[in-house]
C-alpha cells in the first residue's frame, strides 16, 4: 500500500521534472529578436533640431559630445557662447583653413588637442550648420528634448541565452537523481518494515530488488517512455531549427576592443568602422588604419593599443575572431536589410553598443530569417519602385505588403 504510494510519487516526480524542463525550454526559446523588427522610426521632421541630430550623429558624434565632455575633440556645449556663428560655420566647412589663417583661438585649440585634424564638412550650408547648433543647444538643455528618431522598438528581452538554460536543465537533472536516490532509500526501509523479519539482503541485492520492483511498475515504465519521447522530440526540433547552436557565442578577441566604449559611450557611428554595412553584402571588419585615425594620438602607451601599431608595422592584419557566420549555402546581404529594408543593427545583433565583447544574440537559422520575412513590412519610404509594387499589392490584398509578399520566402532568394 504505502509502497505503491511512494512509487507513484516517484513516477510523478519524473514526469513533473521532465515537463517542467520542457516548458522552460519553450519559454526561453529565442527568435524574439526578430519580433522587434520595425522599419526605422520616421524622422520627426519637426524643426531643425531633429535634422541636426541626424547630422550630428552621422558626422560629429564620433569625435564630439553635445555636453562639455571631451571625446576626441572638445564638448560642444555652450559653443555659441564661445564663438560667433560666422566663425563656427567657417570652421566646420574648413577647419584647416581657419587654422592656417592664423586665427589665435583656432590655433590654441588645435595645439591643445595635439594637432588632431578635424574632418572638413565643406558641403554643409547654413541650414545644416544651424540644424546642428539647434540640436547641440537642445540636448544641452536640462529638460531633455525627447530624442526623436531614436524611439525605436526596443530590442527583444534578453533571455540570457543558452547558458542559463543549461544551468537549469543540469540542476533539474541533479534534483531528479537525488529524488530517485532518496525514494529508493525510503522504499528499502519500507520493504524491511513490511517484510517484518529482516531478510538480510546485502545492500546491493536489495537495491537490485528495488530496482526490479520499480521497473515492474507500470507507472514508472510509462514515465520513462514518455521521457524518451519528449526528449527525442525536443532534440529533433532543436536540430531542425538549429536553436541555440551558436547563439551566445562570444569568443575572446586578440585586442580588448570594446563596443561599449567606442560605439556606446563615444557614440562612434557603426558605419565609421563597418564601412560596407549600408553599401554592400558584407559589413566588413575595420582595418587597423581606421583605428589609427584616433589611436595615433590616443592612449599610445596602452599595451592593447601597441598591438595595433605592431599590426601596422609588421603589415599583418589583426586576426579578429569571426562571431557571426552563416553557412556558405545561404546568401545574406547587409545593404538589402539596413539600407533598403531600413532595419536597425540591433534587431539582428542585439545591443552591440552595450557589449564589452561582441556576442551573437540571434540564432541566424533559416527559421529566424523566415520568421522575420513573414512579419516585417517592406519599407516603401523614398522608394518609387516599391510604391508601385505596394499599390499593386493593395489591390489584391488588404494587409500591408510584407517581405514574404515580395518573394522573401522563395528558396532561391537565399540559396543559390
Ligand atoms: C575626426 C574627429 C572630428 C570630427 C568627425 C568632427 N570634429 Fe569638430 N573638432 C575635432 C577636434 C580634434 C577639434 C579641436 C580642434 C582641432 O584639433 O582641430 C574640433 C573642434 C571643433 C569645434 C570648435 C569647438 C570649440 O570648443 O570651439 C567645433 C565647433 C566643431 N569641432 C564642430 C564639429 C562639427 C559640427 C562636426 C560635425 C559636422 C565635427 N566637429 C566633426 C574633431 C572632430
Ligand atoms: C571603432 C570601430 C568600431 C565601431 C564604431 C563599431 N564596431 Fe563593430 N567591430 C569592430 C571591430 C574591430 C570588430 C571585431 C572585433 C570584435 O568582434 O569585437 C567588430 C565586430 C562587430 C561585430 C561582430 C562581427 C563578427 O565577427 O561577426 C558586429 C555584429 C558589430 N561589430 C556590430 C557593430 C555595431 C552594430 C556597431 C554600432 C552600434 C559597431 N559594430 C560599431 C569595430 C567597430
Ligand atoms: C574616433 C576615435 C577612435 C577610433 C576610430 C578608435 N578608437 Fe579606440 N579609443 C578611443 C578613445 C577616445 C579611447 C579611450 C581612451 C581612454 O580611456 O582615455 C579608446 C580606447 C581604446 C582601447 C582601450 C585602451 C586602454 O588600454 O584603455 C582599445 C583597446 C581600443 N580603443 C582599440 C581600438 C581599436 C582596435 C580600434 C579600431 C578598430 C579603435 N580603438 C578605434 C578612440 C577611438
Ligand atoms: C537582418 C539582420 C541584420 C541586420 C539588420 C544587420 N546585420 Fe550584421 N549580420 C547579419 C548576419 C546574418 C550576419 C552573418 C553574415 C554572414 O555570415 O555572411 C551578419 C554579420 C555582421 C558582421 C560580421 C562581418 C560581416 O561583414 O558580415 C558585422 C560586422 C555586422 N554584421 C555588422 C552590422 C551592423 C553595423 C549593422 C547595422 C548597421 C548590421 N550588421 C545589421 C544580420 C544582420
Ligand atoms: C529583422 C528582420 C529580418 C531578418 C531577421 C532577416 N531579414 Fe531578410 N529581409 C528583411 C526585410 C525587411 C527585407 C526587405 C528589404 C527590401 O525592402 O527589399 C528583407 C529582404 C531579404 C532578401 C531579398 C528578398 C527580396 O525581396 O528579393 C533576402 C535574400 C534576405 N532578406 C535574406 C535574409 C536571410 C538569409 C536572413 C537570415 C540570415 C534574413 N534575410 C533575415 C528583414 C529581415
Ligand atoms: C530568407 C532566407 C531563406 C529562405 C527563403 C530559405 N532559406 Fe533555407 N536556409 C537559410 C539559411 C540562413 C540557412 C542556414 C542556417 C541554418 O542551417 O538554419 C538555410 C539552410 C537550409 C538548408 C540546410 C539545413 C541544414 O541544416 O544544413 C536547407 C536544406 C534549406 N535551407 C532549404 C531551403 C528550401 C527548400 C527553401 C525554400 C522552401 C529555403 N531553404 C528557403 C535561409 C533561407
């Protein structure tokens, strides 16, 4: 009687553990990154500051902050109190010319910043310069203007990746094992009690006997069979979608380069280093020369920076370890997504600007690509060709035109 009761508890514990771990596995399943995909938030258009923000972020932010903080050049807060408009405009259009003209302020500044040359923006007219100044002023104001254009869908909740899952699974397995041992012990005691006279089986023998009783129990057998079925299903699903294969991969790099510092705190534009990202298939990893734009002057003495010099002197490229890698059979193009599709880096890569070491956040599986193509609308902004397509689409279908309506699910688009 009591034995039966304990045996069913054992069976229940098994089943409960298994299904529990599976539920968690489902919950933690990724593929939410793609869900956050939206096309870039439309530029606010309301006034100069919004335009200024865009100009500033794309051209100035890698060297200047809008506060008083020094990045590569001086912080621009309070600029208009220091300098008059005419000077600022001349400076932005051609800083070297202002310096060459003998302007004392400019020369002092130039020397103070170790003769770092600021890029010239010859094409900027009054509209651009004024827009930037408006933005600098607005963002210096204590009541922060709602930063337009950055109000984008937040990245997917970080699930903590595969590591967390493994910890949970292993813990559950250990608990299961402990429960099993404990129950066997209880069974043994009960056995002895119910048999009354101690049969004096050795520990090993009684263990064996107990295992036999357990194995003979229908409930336990069912539980074991179900466990196998569930695990096998999970394994094959994981295999099919490749879930978590490389997700979370964050190899150590030869130089302790930090995106958190460069892209996050210093706000260097991604495309300043990943020059191909809006133009071509590959984003590209920056060559040491790009680092030297700044590091020929900054932190020369750091051993990490010395590695950049060594790379240049010995003419050996820095051997960065590749993080994201699709198999050759699949075709992926950055420009198509960032430029044409208007998708932001973080929808696929997570918040790189917060990472000390780059980590793969999305699964990069076929299911992941397809899932986003099903959900995401084609970005028709400023694209006459798409506007026509969308008109045609709206005549045959009510919903918005998704990537899948434009061939985004055709095998040949992604496989040669
Ligand atoms: C490659 C880095 C770099 C970029 C990009 C850059 N600057 Fe500069 N800027 C500097 C440096 C360095 C100085 C300090 C003077 C010097 O060394 O030439 C400076 C000085 C200035 C000054 C004078 C500041 C003062 O306190 O008087 C202004 C104004 C300025 N930059 C505006 C801009 C604007 C606007 C942009 C974007 C359109 C921009 N800069 C882009 C590096 C840069
Ligand atoms: C100052 C230069 C610089 C800037 C700015 C920069 N990166 Fe990088 N990025 C690198 C370097 C160098 C590597 C290779 C080393 C590494 O992985 O950390 C890299 C690697 C990466 C990788 C991984 C590449 C791989 O091997 O799969 C991604 C993704 C990436 N960057 C995205 C971004 C995004 C998004 C931004 C803007 C928010 C950005 N980067 C800004 C220099 C830069
Ligand atoms: C736009 C300017 C700029 C560019 C481009 C740039 N860096 Fe930096 N980097 C900085 C600044 C500023 C610091 C912070 C220095 C400090 O801590 O005072 C820094 C710090 C670092 C550090 C930390 C050094 C230390 O010992 O604290 C490393 C490593 C580094 N950069 C590597 C790189 C590499 C590699 C590249 C090229 C892929 C690169 N940087 C490109 C401006 C730049
Ligand atoms: C639609 C998803 C998506 C978006 C958006 C995206 N990437 Fe990627 N990125 C990928 C995939 C997929 C790979 C792997 C490509 C491969 O292995 O061929 C990758 C690879 C990279 C790499 C590794 C080197 C290379 O040239 O492929 C870098 C660097 C990178 N991305 C940077 C960026 C930056 C910066 C942005 C934003 C401006 C961005 N990515 C936007 C999906 C994306
Ligand atoms: C975050 C969403 C997102 C993810 C993830 C994504 N894509 Fe896309 N993809 C888009 C959008 C949006 C477009 C449409 C761009 C345009 O307007 O042409 C697109 C277009 C494409 C196209 C061109 C299709 C056509 O219309 O001809 C190819 C090829 C493609 N993606 C391949 C991939 C591959 C391969 C992956 C996975 C490694 C992937 N994409 C992941 C959003 C995504
Ligand atoms: C949006 C892009 C995209 C489309 C559309 C697409 N695939 Fe894929 N496919 C991928 C990517 C990326 C991979 C590699 C990642 C992986 O193994 O999951 C892949 C992998 C595969 C693989 C190899 C799986 C493996 O485990 O190695 C096969 C087979 C395949 N695709 C067949 C197809 C067929 C058939 C179609 C049309 C019904 C199709 N694909 C449509 C992106 C796509």
